C-alpha cells in the first residue's frame, strides 16, 4: 500500500513536470545534446563523489573500528544507492548492514553513522542555500510560490541542530542517558522488548562517537565540502550538454533544489520531484526554454540513475552480498 501511494505521488510529479512540454521540441533538444559533457558530469558526481562519501564514512566509523579499508566501504555505498532507487530509503539500512557483517561491528552503531551522514548532508545543503538566498531570494520565492522554501529550510536547520545538541548531551552523559532510556522503555514497552530496544538505541547513539574525537572534525568537514563540490561540478558540466549559459553559482542552486526534491522518498530515485524542481527553477528563475529545462533534468537524472543501478548491481554480484535488512544491536 505504501509503495502504491509513493508511486502515485511520483506519477503526479512527472505529470506536473511534463504537462506543458512539446514532446517534438523535446526530442529535437535531446538529439542536439552533447552527451559527453553530461556523461563526464555523471562520472564525477556519481563515482568520484561517492568515493569521497565512502572516505567520509570511514572517518565516522573510526570510533567503532579503525581504518576500515575503502574496499569494504565503497561497494556498500554504491549498493545502498541502488537500493534507495528501488526501495525508497532501503539503502540507508542496507549499507550499514552490509558493512557491519563484513567488518564485525554493530549494525545499529553503523546505522547511527548513516544518520550522522544525513545530518551533514542536510546542513551543507541549508548552508549553501542560505548563501544563495543573497543572490536569488526574490526569484526563488516567485518560482516556488506559494511554498516558502526559505522558511522551510530555516526551521529544518533549527530542528536538525536541536537534534544534534540532544545527541551530544546524551554522548557526554551516557550513563544518565541509559538510565533515562531504561525508564522510558519500561513505561511504554512490553518486558520482552525493553532490553532489545534499549540496546539498539544506545548502539545508534554510538554512531555519533566521532564527536568525542575532535581530530577527525577537519577531515569530515573537508570531505563533506568535496562531496558538494563534485555534485556542483557534475551539475555545471551538464549545462554545457544543453548549451545553457549559466555559471558555477547557478549549478550550486541546481544541486540545492535537486537535494530538496530527493528528500522526498519516492521510487525511481525521486525522479518526478527532481524533474519538477529543476524544470521550475530553470524556467522561472533563468527563463530557460521548458523543453531545454526538462531535457536537462531528464538526462542528468537518468544518467545518474543508470550509473547507480549498474554499479550497485555490479558490486552486489562481485561481492556476493547476502544480507538481512534488520537493524539490531550486537
């Protein structure tokens, strides 16, 4: 039922993105597209960006197990992306489970590091978006009216920072945290589940242990910045594929809007919302022809999707991964 609802939402977004498109003109634009630029952008964003993501993950996992080899981290990242494209958010569970099995660490703690990753990704998106508002505030407001994306991003940032603060307080008061969690689980859960849930919760908090190791902060910051830069370069190169005369700052706005769109957990790597957000921005902010705009969104998303699916499938076969999708403390 849930998948059917998400698929219906996906189809609705695709309809909104394509409803005013002249398909004959779109076909002509796709014939003129310089695919080498788009393909190069995909390789940079999908593969180089994902390798740096795996490297950042290594630093987050260091408190659980030092110096996990990249050969144990990059394949699960790509398999996780493939799973996300098939089952929305499925990769968020698959990736830590695969790595935990291979490296002998707690699944729940490994999953905690994925939560940390998403926090860094969201914060970097909001920071870049806040910077871009100095240049595009009025145009963004007009393009996405009546939705106040500025306020949505502001409140989302506040909620994320509040969540991080709570986790930090828990980590530095871990014994008191365990007592509080134990009291809560006793009140709301049957006895047979209390100890299990308690252990899982503490294990997930352990995914944030990097906070206790300031030496890793700079590496995590640099890799987070590099991930964003590679995504922006990927977006920028795709401009050349469609002869879109925009600059690197504009490419950053495309990445922000694509990130907003892909926070919606829809099948097909959130294709419908991705098409709609990027097309709306290119047409309403920059005055780009609708067929060119939807062509840009379509090709950039499709190449990325194919890259993730092919590489994820390759690594799942190569590594012969067999895993249970459950998260449990170990």
